[in-house]
C-alpha cells in the first residue's frame, strides 16, 4: 500500500530532487530532440503525401488513376489504425536497418516517424482542402502549373491551418515519445516508467509528467500564436 | 478576335447528364465589349470557362486570336492563358498576400523578374485607382476595392482578352457603376477585348455594344444591344428586358395592355399620354414604367392599359406610331 504521505515523505522528496537534478535535464533534452526530429521527418514525408492526396484526387489539379489513390488511402488508414505500441515492435526490422539497433533514443525516432507521417499527411490533406477551389481555379486561369499552384497558392493560403494542424501532430508525437520509453527510447517517458512504474518512485514520475505537460503547453501556445499571427484574413 | 464554333458541353455526373451548352456559335471582335446575359443556370459560366479551356468542351472549337485553344498541349495552353485573363464574382484574391503581391502573382507565374513585376504592379495600382493600398491585405478592402485589385491582377500580363464572370454581381449599384466605368476605361485605353457575363440587363445596357442572350444552354438571340433592347424577340430576351411585365399583365384585368418603348426620340412620357387623351380621347392607365432620360432623350419602356375594344386599340397603335415610339400589344 502506498499512500500519499509516503510519496511526499522527506526522504522520497530529497531522493526525487536528486534524480531531478541528475537525470531530468538530460531526459527532457532527449524528449525534445526526439520530438523535434520525429516531427521534422514526419513533415518531410507527410507534407508531400498530403499534397498528393489532394492534387491527385478526382477533381484535383493533377488527378492520378483512381486505383493508386485508393491504395494510398488504404495504406494510410492501416498505418493509422495500428496501436503505437504494436507498431514499434512491428517496425523493428526497419528500425534496425535505418538506425543499426532497435533499442535506444535515436532508434525510437524510426517508429515515431512511421506512426506520425500518415497522421501528418491526413492533417495536411484537411488543411489543403480548406483552400477555396475558386482561388485554385483563378490561378489555373492565369496559366499556373500544378507545381506553382501547390507552392504559391495552396500551401501559403492555408498556412495558418497547416501550422495549427502541425502543432497537433507535434504534441501527439511528444506523447508517443513517452511510450517509446518502454522499448528503451530515452527521455521523460523512460524516467517516468523506470522510476514510477518499476521502482515505485512516484514523485519522480509526477515530475516527469509535469515537465511533459509543460512542454505540450508551450508547443500548443506557440503554435496557436503563430497560426494567428501570420493569418491575414482579419481586418487589422 | 474570338470565334466560338459549334461549341457543346455536356456534364455527366453519376446521377444525371446536363447539356450545359448546345451548339454555340459566336464571334467577338477585337476591342469590343461583348455581353453574355442569361438567367442563372443558362450556361454562361460554362461558356466563359470554355473560352479559356478551364472546362474542356465536349465538342466544337474555340479560336482566340487565330489559335485553336483545343489543339494546344497543357504547357502551350498555360502560356496562352496569360493572354486571356478573368475576373470573378467572388474576386478570388489570395488572402494571405498583400495587394501588390496579388498583382505580382500572374507575373511570377510568367517568370517575370521580381523588380520588374513590382514596378508593373505599382503602375496597375495607379490605373485601378488604389495606389495607396499596396501593403494592405484583401480582407482590409471593400468589395469594390477587391475587385479593382482583381482587375489590376488580370491586367498584369497585358492580356488581349478580359473575361468577366458576374464581376459586379456581388457589388452594390454605385460600386457596380464604378467598376463598369473602370472596365470601359480599360477597354478604351488598352484596347482589350472584354466579355461581360451577367444576369443583369442594366450591366449589358451600360457597357456592352453587342450581346448574346443565353437560355438553357443555347444562344436565344444575339446582336446589337440597342437593337435587342428595343425589339426583344425571344421570350427570354423579353423577360430580361422587361423583368416586371409578367406581373403587370396579371394586374391588368380587362384592359388591353400596350408596351411603349422609348428609343430616345421623345423627351417625356407624360405629354404622350396626355396628348393621346386630348387628340384621340383615349384615357390610358400607366401600369408600369421604367424610363430614364439621358441627355434630354427618353429611354426605357412603359406599359399602359386602355379600354379593350378593337377600334380603340387600333387608334392608339396608330397614334403611337405617329409619335415615333415603338408600341406592341402585350
Ligand atoms: N462541373 C459541373 N458538373 C455538372 N454540372 C455542371 C457543372 N458546371 C455547371 N453545371 C451545370 O450546367 C448548367 C449551367 O451552369 P452555369 O454555366 O454555371 O450557368 P450560369 O453561369 O449561367 O448560371 C447548370 O445546370 C449547372 O448545374
Ligand atoms: Mg455563373
């Protein structure tokens, strides 16, 4: 039986503060760079895929054969429906191929990207669909090529929405990094699991979680602010 | 010169087939302002979208300045499109770009150097009367101002043809008049051929030389605006020229209705009616009148009701003919 008093006993607190000083900064940094890199790679893969989902669809600016679009759709849906914990294990071979190992902080980036890029593609798709079709048609009427329509019209016009949606993706990736602690990925998730779950040091777990929550808050606030800031559809 | 030959467009959707255009033949001369008018759903937008091949015709040809647009590759067509630009009811400006950059947009596509594009955009802002709005974003502008920016943008690539699809339909009458003035001015100054699509007769009347009246995917009537305005033949034309007469006919009761059309040969409607009463002893009831005086001459139409007997009607018609107005029984 662990009661609140035990968790906050002076012994537990001083021990937790020690761990906090020694381990947490490194763990927070790991969480930060894993999230940043996984987000970046997910964007690199997800953005073009999301664009393709819109431009390649029937009535899009560069329609692709329907079977191809269907296959893309199914693959994305499958990747998105596999629980992350299972996906991590399923992509071991790929992880080993890319990162040389399946355990550790850097290797944990691989499953994160595999899990997140289909999600990013969907978010990009939904943002791009917000662009008024008439504006796209206007660009076509001026002789814009599909590439220019994507880069000069569609993406810039929905940039505020892309930023909001990408913020959601980043916060989701951040929460996934915590899970990758289970297979040896570093970071705050690992601290929380190792100390809190395996060694019953709940205070450490609470600290780790608080820092995760703060990180999500900061990312979300920054994302919302940026999306608002760059949007020129308001009168002032 | 724009030549449209045997143009047809059929939309096939899973649940039905729409013949939006049926064998259209039209030609528009260089430098003219040509109107295409029709009720909503008549096929006007489809026609104008076929002119720049935003919509591929099902059959028929569109020849602009001697080039058969249907025969071009995608790349060639894109190049040709910079010579046939378009403005829309919804303005369709890029909302995340300021006005100057909106005007630069077609130049960017055409590969014009940045500094050169900026210079041209500034000139165009001047032409459309908004030199101080360069740094403003579209959301900060009124509808009329946004349409001016859209016009400037359409002119950036020095087009030969400007297509206006309901370009004033979202604007109030005052702003409409100003935008039409601007279009007329551009047509005169730059010699650009303009095609004006509208459902409002007043728009055609104020700037077009010739007009095609579209109904149900076909050209119901085509010719000089003054001609069609004074002698509409088809039912659609009559309905567009005299939008209120149908309701007037309902109100008529047992009177005989006569439509009088003023073509600028008279100076006022009142003496005409008074004179008919004095000379012919026919008292007329004015059921409807839509007339205006342009530099002292009267234009427009009026519907009067007179006693419904053959002899009176005959005398009234003879009198009106004498008076140099067009009269017809409704
Ligand atoms: N992409 C499309 N698919 C199916 N039907 C269409 C399409 N575009 C237009 N139509 C149909 O063609 C007809 C003419 O439309 P449109 O040219 O927009 O008329 P207008 O501009 O005169 O109001 C309408 O019946 C409309 O429903
Ligand atoms: Mg229309």
